[in-house]
């Protein structure tokens, strides 16, 4: 390449003109490069030009031929330089305020270690950390069919930030707070709770702006804060008209909601309204259902009350409870425990089996530690880290123990289901507070037993009943306020969603909702807009809302519910929440009679000792006393088999269920053998480009099924035209066709769809040389052993 005599390279530029479209013009770029590089305001063309120019040349080799050809006119270059730089600002939500910003910031891509990226402006608001690129990406954003209205792919809700790392002299250090230091990092790496990873380079930013943006992000994302500082209290959102008009999700916020659920399940219990003003206990729900024999509620002191969850058609029911209050005398504790068990036993033929989940399942701390190990395998900074972790993938997965915890929870739920469905006995699950693992097991058991909870609205009602109204401590468990006390932090609700995903994956036609719905729900937990997952109890919710209500300009302060999906997605995007393979229950005519069955199947739960059901209602006192002596409260955990084979104890029950005719609207049991418990791939690898499969994955398979189902539906329409009287029977899936349009062609989709869209770029696996050599040595040794054998 020719030199201009001052160390700067020169090149020949080709400008299209009217007379000659390829006129070569010799032109120096000394002034252009010297002026633009320090200011870091390169246009896309200039950045590509200078990058190409600096990468050319090798050791001073001279060439008389031109090394660069440009098709940009001088007028275009001058126009781009003369245009004033417009400051970009994010589209703010109601109540959102910008705290600080910095420009230029280089956002690295995740492709490799070449440090490629895009320049833009980094903002920190009271809702999110957001990056606005200098490049035009609006058309790409508008073309997406699955777009969140609240935040985009370059937005990080403050509550979604998990950890922040600073890079000092090429060494990564964990940032624990906004401590003032003399030296600020050259790069910050943000790990999100939804497994996204962001890398921002601060090298090109002014020192003052670097200080502001770094301290602002660290302070608002990591420092302990008050609940009043959460963006939900600044967001001027109200329930949408669509949610108010079509509110099919039962919120369990009124006695009528509970009465409706009791009628649906034919429960024979008592609705408690005495805690409407939380006079009984602040730890109890506002309304709840208990066995009808319990009278003195105040003696329980808010603990040890058996709370009804669900009733079986045979008459037995599922209950959950916290431990009775600890007193100085052990006799009082045992007496309280016996009273609680007797109340549950009176619900149905005095048969009850109890299970202390704190003894048979991992602790809250074990769940947290296991998940912390597990999620590290998916927080990938670059391609090299991915290929390094991929070599020891299976051993690392096993060492985390996360899948084993999922298997244990599903196994325990199967045990509960067996007691209710097969043995027809009442089940009481207990733990210290009764709001963590009790919620997991009771919810899973109800999903396996009741097909209503496998519909979208039914599942949302279940979460409201067992988790939200059931006083699960979302604020503490999810660590929304970034408290330093790690003992109370644990992803218990995520563990429940993981277990549900296993059921959806194994029995897809039994569920109306899709895995995309579960993934979005897991993300929505960390969006500081909704009040659903923001409080520790019903009393906590009401006390905070009343305290903050004067801040609202009109009426009582109200946070939108997460079930109002129109706040986040439009109607087309919400179609992804539905499973197109869902097998809807066909309604038969009322004239069809059920096969004759013995009227009192519930007697199967009685002991082998002969006992005749009295003809009169209820039990006489003598018969009740004798029955107490015959029946003994049994622990489910005593029936557990070897921990190495979790389904061993329930093998007979599981195999007998498999031999039944396939019924997606009946009992549903998971397969827990070996590799049946799998990784929730959509949630954990959707942001890792190296794992994406173009035209493959579950979404491509789903799309192919939808195409086939659409063809079947077309054939049904042809038959309907021949016989119009049969139209109602055939057309029982009217929503299928318009949902098919939202997916598009399977050949253009990626396995990460609809969350991460495939980019028009190619990259090669970057495996370090040392690692590649070790792999080759291992392969050679293995081949030599095979030849020797």
C-alpha cells in the first residue's frame, strides 16, 4: 500500500458519477482519520472503512495496486459529517425517570473474543438499565412478532439484575455495592436473573460520565432499598379494560371466589372470614378454608391451622399447615399436633396421612445453593467460555443437583397423589411456615389430579390460590430488595415452574398452555411493574397499599396483575402462550350414562379390619373411639424407596396408571426414571447463540405439527360443507388457524424462537488450542485402546 510520506496510508476511492460510474480517484484520508477517531463518532461507513484500512498491509510490503474501493460519493461523506448528532432518548413508561446516562458506550456481542460490538448510549432509570444503539434497528424491532411492550432485548429491569462484575486490568471482580473508588472498571458485565449477559465497555467514555453511569447502575441495582423505591409504585398503570371485561382468572380475594372453588370440588369444609382484618394472624390469608370441626381459631395463634387445598371426588382432601407454635412444654405441642391431625381426619372417614416436608425434601438453603451452581452453566460471556464448559457439561450438571431436586419434588407429589387417588385418604403436608415446599407439593398434586388446572386460566387461578393468596414470601425469596441476608433467598417458585415444565414436556397434549408461557411467567417475576409477585403476604400487600395510597392522585393505589398479559404483549404475541397440540375435552351428550360403579369406593381406604359403615349420618362416639384405635397416622416418608430409584416405591402405582387407556383429562403422572427429567432448554439456552439450531428445535417441530393440524382442519371443513348439521361436532378448535399464522415457516425459525431471533451472521466454534490438543490426545488414546482390545 502506498505511503503519503507521514506514516499514514493512502488509498484509491471509487465514486459513482454520472459520466463514469467507476472513476478511480486517488485520495488521502489523513485529515478524516485524525479528526474522527479521537471523537468516537464514526459513522457506519467510516468505521468499516478505517477498520479495513488498519487491518490491511503486512510488514511494509508495497503494492502499486489500489487496496480499497469505496462506492461512497464525496457529497455523501460530507453530508454525513455535517449532519448534527441527535441525542437519543428511550421511550419512557409512565412514571419512569432517567437517573444518569453515558455516551459513547460500546456494547460487546457474545460471538467471540474479538471484542466486536456496537456503539450507543447507556441509560439508568428507576425501572431499567437500557442501551440505545447508534445504528438503526427500529425496523428489526418492528418486524418481531413476539415483542414485550415494557422492555426490549437491550433493556434490563432493575429487579432482574443478578450480579455485576467489573473488569480491572483484564481481571473480573464482583461488584458488591456502589463504593467510591479512585479507579473505575474499563468494562462492566451484568448477569441477569433471566440468564441474559450484557457487556459494556467504558473505555471510550469520559471519566466523569463513567463515574456517573457506573455508580448509578451499581447503586440502583445492588444496594439495599425500600419497597417504596420499587418502580411498581411509580408506574401509573391501572387494570386494562380488556382485563376487567374478561377476568376469567379467579383471584381468591373475596369469599365468593373461595365459595365457587369449594362448589367446583364439592368440598365439605368451612370458609373462614374472621381474618378479614387480620385479627387472627398477619401470617394467614385473608380468607381460607379449614375442616369444619375446628372451632377455636384464636387458640392456634396463626400457626398449625390445617388449610384446605383441594378435594377429591371420593371425599378425601388435601391440606397444608405450618408447624404448631412452639411452647415451653412439649406436651402442649403434641396436644396441638394431635388436634390438628384429628381435625383433618374428621374430614373423611377418619383416615389421614401426614408428611413433614422439611424432613423429606431439601431445605430452602439447599435449593438456593443448588440453583446458584446450576445457573452458572448458562451465564456465558463469550464463545470460548461456552466451549470450555461444554466439555464437562454432564458432570457439572450432575454436581449441581438441581435436576435431582426437581425429581424429588415430583416424586413427593406422586406419593401424595397415590394416597388421595388410590388409597382415598386425607393428606396433610406440613413444614415450618407452610408457605414454601407446601405450596410446591400441593400445587403439583392438584395439577396431576385435576385437569382444570392444566388450562391457562385454571393454572393462573392455582397460582393465585396456593401462592399469592397462600402468602408465599415472594419479596424475600426472590430478593427483590437486594437484601444481604442470603438465608431467606431461594427460587422456590421457579422450582415449581421447573416441575410443571417437566409435566408439560412429557404430556404436552394434556396442557392448554405452552412452555413459552411458563418461560414468560418466570421472567415476569422480576419485572417491577406487577403486584402479583411483590409481597410476602396478604397483610403485607394491604398494609403497603394503604400506606402508599395518599401518593396516588385518584383513589387507592393499584398495581396491575401479571395475569393481564395485554400490559406486556399484544394479542398476536399472546397466541404463543397456547399449546396447539392441546387435546380439548369433547363434551358428550347428557344421555350418556357413566358405567355402574360401587357407590362407596371410599371404603378402599379403610384398614383390613372389618368395619361396617353406619346407616346414620356421622359416627357415634363409641364407633369413633374404636376407629381411632384401629387407625394410626402414617408418614408418607416411611414408604419411600431407595434414593437412587425415586420411583421404586411408586412403581406399582405408576405402572398400573400406564396400563389404563390414555386420558389427558384424567390422572397424570410424570416419568422420573433416568434421563426423563431434562433441562428446560428454552429458558436456559435461548440467549446462547452457539446452541441455536436454525430451522430446528422444539419450535420447528411444533410448527410442523401445526401445519399438519391445519391440513386436517381443512379436510374437516370439506366434510362440514357436505353435512352442515355436523359442523358443531367437527369445528371444536376454531382458534388453530390464526395461531398458525403467528409462527411462520419452520425453515426460517431458530430453536430459540420466539425469544432470540437468528442473526444473519456466521461464526466458528472457538476452542482454545490447549483444549483442542487435549481432546485430540484423548481421542487418540481411546482409539489406541479400541485397537488393542
